[in-house]
C-alpha cells in the first residue's frame, strides 16, 4: 500500500488550526483528534497545592519556625509554592506525589538549608597556582586566626592610645612594621593596590598631570585599567614613549608647569620582549629630584623578601624605597602573603598628605584586616617565613613535592585502578599567579590522571561540584587532568583522595 505523505510528515507543507478538541488541516482534511493541555486539569492541580498556613504547620517546617525568623520562613514557603504554580501553568509534567504536602515540605526545608548555607567556603586548590586570584589569592597564616578572633569578638584599641588615654590612629598598628621591613619613613594601608593608586594620585596630582610610559598602562584583574583609575583621581594622564620603548628624554620633554607626579608602573601581569627600552630607575628618580617632582612606583605584587634563591625574580619593596622612590604602592595579598590590602610607603610628608585626603577614610581598612596584616608582618620580622603559606609553597623544593606526590600516588593508585582510571607522576611547573611574575614558574611534580569513563573536562567538573565534599579545583593540559600538591595543604590530602575516587567512579 502506498503511504500517504501526511503520515510521513514530509512531502507536504500543512498549516494547522485548533478547533475545539480537533486539529483542522488547511487543506480541508481533519487530523487525528488530539488532547490539548487542559486548563481544567491545571486548575485541579493548582487546587491540590497546600496553603502557606498548612505548610507552616508541617512538622519539619514548624520545627524550623522555632529557630528561624518567621518572615524569612514565610517568604521561603511562598516562594516554593509560587514556583510550583509556575511549573503547573507552564505545562511542565508533574508527578502526583510531588504535589503532596510532604514533598513540598521537603522542598521548603532544602530551600531554607540552601539559603542558610555559606556561599563563601573553602576549596582545595590542586591547580598549582599559588596566588590564584579567583580562589582568594594568598591563604593567610594560621596565627591570624586567634588574633582575628580576639579582635572580632572583643573591644580593641583600634583607634585608642591606651598609654595616653586618648584617641589614637589605626595606622599605628601596621605602619611601624611596614617601616621596619621596607625602610620607608612612613606607611599607611588602604583596601587594595588600586585604591592606593587612586588616593595617592588624588592627593598629589588632582587637577594636574601624571606622566607615565605607554608601555606601563596595564589592565589589572576584572577589566580595571590603570588609565581609568587615574582618571577617577582627577589627574590628567600624560602618556610618553611607545609601547616597547620609552626613554628618559620622553619624560623630560613632557614635563610642564602642570606636571604633578612621575609614575612608574611595574608590569606585574605581562612581559614585553624583543626591542624594548625604558629608563633606569636611577635616571627617573634623579629627574624627579632635579625638578622637585614626586616619583611614585606602583610596584603591584609587593614582595618583601628576596626569592631569587628559589627561582623567582621579583623586585622587593625595600629595593624600591632604597632606590629613592617618593612613594611605593603594593598589594598585601600577593607576594607579601597577607590579607587584601594596598600599602603606601615612602616619604613621611607625602604619606601624611595622602593620609589626610578625604578619600583615605573611604578606602581605609577595618580592624580584621589590620589584625591579619599585623600578624603577617610580625612573621616577617621573626624570619618565620614558613608560617606564611604562600611563601612556604614558593620555597618548597622539588624533593619535598616529589616525596608528597609519591605518597599520595601510593595512597590512591590501587583505588583508581578499580574505577577504570590510571594515575602517573610526571614533571611539571607551578605558577605563582595573582598578577605576579608572569613569565616565571617553579618546577614541580604532577599527578596526571586518565579515565576510561570520563573525559578530562568531565572529571574537572565532577571534582568541582561533587556533593558532600569540599570542591576541588584542578587543571587540564593535553586532555589530561592534573593534580599539583604544591598548593594542597597536607591535611587536605585525604579529602582530595576521596573526592578524586568519587569523581572517577
């Protein structure tokens, strides 16, 4: 029998129109009677939903009501009911059991638990990126916990001079430590390095011009650009030189009666190679001294110790201060290894001028940041660098990494084989990260994992989102999942092993 085109759904273009419970074809034929989504059925389902008051009396919800603010709980119940109504009206399939009061009660409980669960939580950083911007940059020293606890839960001498019995300044708790570590005459702290640049230029160059090389007009994290920050300070940007070559004569030729600051920006998140040229620091500072102009360096990463013995070449804040920069600006949560902060150190008269600018109050740090910064800086003064996690990770030798990697591999290799996967140890590189030392890395040992059940990207996602375990952030290279223990704390290794086996299963 010859099959009709209509039955195949091809060979003819028809338009259809609903009439009652039937579909009429535009060519006059009658299609098979089709049951549409009935408004009456939706009404029945909507009527089955319990009321807000009924749900509030359910056992688990009522128990929550004795512990939670009532308005929050009522709003959560209403929100879940509203979502169910939307699903019913949209025609989404509904199982009868899902509309029962018991099922909706569980939805409310899960919604409340999710709302009350911390959004900001710990993760295991197995990526090998030490100062991972997205993971909070530098992990803080353990000693900070007790100091922060006392500062947070008790009254403190934040702005009180106990000896004098009078009002004090919050700067004193960190300034003397920064001065000792950098050799600066004075120092203050604001909430990040971008804020340090903003308030410094607002105080020293508002209404004037700031001279900066075109090759130093960098963009920092999340799309913030140095020129835009400078613009917000009220200072005019005066670009000199070219992207790859700027000479001292370029600065000299640009100076006029509106010039307020000569700015040097350390390109901490990129490198320029090839035919490049820029003035020596001594030349730039000599020019500023001769013309009585402040020369400010935005150092960025804020290294306080010489890390060249471990293979990291990064200028230190002390070197910049001793070179003669009027002010040096750097971060607290990068190479320094402390909390998020921006440090302004240098000549006393200029630091005080910045300190008394109205923007400083808007950008100053709170007591918890001060407590964390003070604890970190005191570790430097004691020479206890291994108490600072970021520095400890940078100084970890290949032998140390190799021993940990071998032990971890032995712990998981047999279990990995049971889930159709393989793990091998290979050489690799760890990254400093955090907008620091972009062209430098550290030798490490990696665990490279392959699975017969999951692709590398699937494994990476399963590690991040596995239920009931701490999220794990790893990296992928050449379609292989890589684990770098340099950035994993030893006490996290057991958790990482369990998460890995679960992801591979």
